[in-house]
């Protein structure tokens, strides 16, 4: 009887997932919340490492290594930009060669090593310049090439590890829930919010406990704690390897995308058949390779359909080179990725705004009154209000907003991912508006007290004036991050899930790099002819408020473009038989009920939760 229950097909998870040994995954023994909890803990530790570095690195670069404000800001944004750019590399390796489990283990170990090296480099006096003599910055000895080299090695090892872990951990977590099982699919609805809640808890610990340790005890311990935590989580992750559900690598997604474009170009002069069923397709799912699902033909981007035109002279299309003829499923996978790109491009600006919270907002705080009695708040700890905004609005979304919208719209997830993103973009714009107004007030107070030319002077204005910009960015991130993560994972092909997560994370990368470019351009255009420019080392002589106004205007324009792209986006939905199809009607994203209509006034849901 026990053997019959264990071999009952209904116990096996769907979607071509296996256990550790390559056998069909048993729902009763693998996956679910136990496996997901270990994965969530790994992400929490990863976030402790990254935020523990990025949130307070600018104070170390300026205060210990004696770098300028703009150079310090650019090092931080370049580090974060590279980290998220390398998430594409990690996603590519997982999808094509390693699988998500091996990728997390390998790159998690690299991340722990990188943070360990950073702890060493910030602890040894031989890797730091001597302290400044007096209070005059011009007498500060700059960091040597050897010191900067050690810093860069540790930072970019961390970036390689953290970026590759991040591109796989969310996808691997969602693999632990069976979308065909009603009980497990219901749990998946909450996985993304809880995933981000763990990110927030790791960030909260970093900007409070770790930042305090770094400023008051030592950076060696401040970086050593997250390094040890990551190493422990990788070990724990390995110990429970038999509890996970695995999805076999389906081959290089980049190669498959290239094959479709090359085949379509080869057939560009040929006419499409009037009946799409005459296009090339494998008859059996097994022929498509592991981890892939049949996708129905859609009437979008028909130019790519030419890659599947069957030449009558072909004896067996299935045996032909994929560089000459592709299948409908391969073409539809490429279409799904291409459809993501317009939305992807408008998500970049949010992270440019976010990068200011890690850089210039911290430098603002350094010039303001941070005292609470005899205790002085570390400048980087103001980011606790970012985390507070994230935690509050994530909880509000899960406990109040989603249930309310679910009852109103009838959709399981309550609001669509694009609606979440739009809220996040709007709040980031308001955050920069608030930042510009507060900075103008800070400059006015500095002028009134004749502190404009005193670089290290503390302006008599409370640091609490900065809370709105931190809180608004946190609130925006609660919507934008969850919405983007959900959108890119659910709207991408199953076989390219890790790569699609990397595509999402690349928006963060380009957002940070865009900030670096903006800072460089603004310094170059405004800091010449004897003018200190908008972003000098002495912020009391600069016009940081103008820079914030520039970001406000750019955010507004970006939001308008996003609304246009969102209005015409067509969600890819699950259909019967494990296939996917794309609804052939325009997205009514801003519609009050979140619904769209086909001819005949038949109301249809525009979005289906996985």
C-alpha cells in the first residue's frame, strides 16, 4: 500500500521537474515551503552582503580613502551596476549549462570570498592611506594604486557572486511550487512578496546593525559577519539538496534566440503560408528538449514566423539545422522575450533614482544634524526608512491591497504586475521632487549661517528632513521590484526563467550606470570656468537640488512612455495542456476593472497568475 502511494502519478509535480537524482519530483517529499524557506534564507543573506557594502561604502571611500564625492558615488554605482549586469551571465550559465542549484552554490561561494577579501582590505592599515592632517581635505594623502586594486578585486568578486546568485534564486524558489496543483499554485501567489520581505529584512539588518558596527567597531567585523553568513547559507543549501525540485538546463537560450533570427533572415524573401499550422513544429514535447513547453502560435511579430517556413524540398524538417529552420515554439519563445523589451527599457529610470539614496542622499546626511541626545545616527542608517517603506507597503499590498483588488477584479493576484510597476515609477518621481525641495531648504539654511564655504561644517537642520525621500523610494521599490520580478518571470518562456530574471536585474544595472553617466555629464557641463558645479565635494557650494530636479523631469517623461507601452502590452497567459498563448487584444492596463474586451463584449481576464 505504501509503495502504491509513493508511485501514485498524482504525487508527482508537473512541468518536467525532477528530484536530486533525476527522477520525477514527488510533491510529498520535495519542494513546497520547506525548500522555499531555505532558498529565501539564502537570498536574505545575499542581501545582507550587498546592502552591507553599498549602503555605507561611500563614507569609507570619502572618509578613509580620501576620494571626492562624485568619484565615491561613481564607484558605488559602478559596483552595483556591474553586480546586476553580471546577473545576465549567471542566468545564462544556469539556463544553458549548470542549472539553478549549481549556479547558486558556485557563485554563492564566490560572493562569500569577495566580501571576506573586502573585510581584510578595510582592516589592514597597509591597505589604507594615512589619516588627514588637521581638518583640511587638501592635505589628505590619496589611496595608492595597490590599495584601490585590492578594493576593486574584492568588490567585483562580490559583484560576480551576488549578481549570479540573484538571477537564479527567485527562479529556483518558484520551481518549488507546482503551478498545476491548486494548493501549491495558491502558495506561489505569496512567494514573490515573501521573497522580497526577506530581501527587506536582510537590508534592514545591514543598514542598522552592520552600518553601526562598520562605523563604531570596525569594517573588518562589519563585512566579516555577512561573509560568514553567506558561507553558512551555502553550506545549509547543500545539506538539504534532496529537498528541492530541479529543472534540467534546456540549452543556451541566447543560441536559440540567435537561431530564430538567423533562420528568419534566411527566409526573409519567402511568403508565409496562409495557415499557421503549416509552419514547422515538433510533434512531441520530448523533441523540444528538457525544461521546455509547447507554446501556441500567435499573430504578433509575424516577420519571425518566416524562420519556421517549411521548404518542400526538405525530407524531414525536424532533422534540419536549427540555423535554417526553427519550430513555432522556439519562435514564440523569442517573441515573448522581444515583447518584454519596451517595458524593460522604462524600468531603468527607477533604479537611477534609487542609486541617489545610496550616494548623494548619504552625503547630504553627512552635512546635517544627526544627533539624538548624545547619540549620532550613522548617515547610512537613514536607509532604514527605505527598508521601512518596503516592509510596510509590501505587507500592506499582501494583507490589504491584493485581497481587496482580488474581490473587486476577480484576479488571483489582485493587481497586475504592470500596475505595480506604474505605482513604483510614480512614487520614485515624487521622491526626487521631495529631495529637491529639501536640498533647497538645506542650502538656504547653510547660506543664512554663512557655512557655504565651510566644507566640513554641520548645517543646523535636522537630518529628519530627508526621511520623505528615503520613505518614498522604499514605498516605490515595494511596488516596482515585486512588479518587475513577477512580470519578467511570468511573461518569459519557462526554459529561460533564469535569463529573464537576469534581464530584469539588468534594469538595475543600467539604472546605476545611467546614474554614473549623469553625474559625469553634470560635473563636466557645470563644473568649469571656476564654477564648483552642481556636485562639488563641498555640497554647501553646489546645487544638488538642480540635479534632483533633473531626475524628477526625467522620471516624469519615463512614466509617460511607460504608460504608452503598458497600454499596448499583451499578457502571455497559461492555457490548457501546459501550453502558453498570448491574448490577441490590447492591454487595458489603466482600465478601472483591469479587464479587456474582445469583439462581442465578452469580458476576459488579461492576466492569469502562474
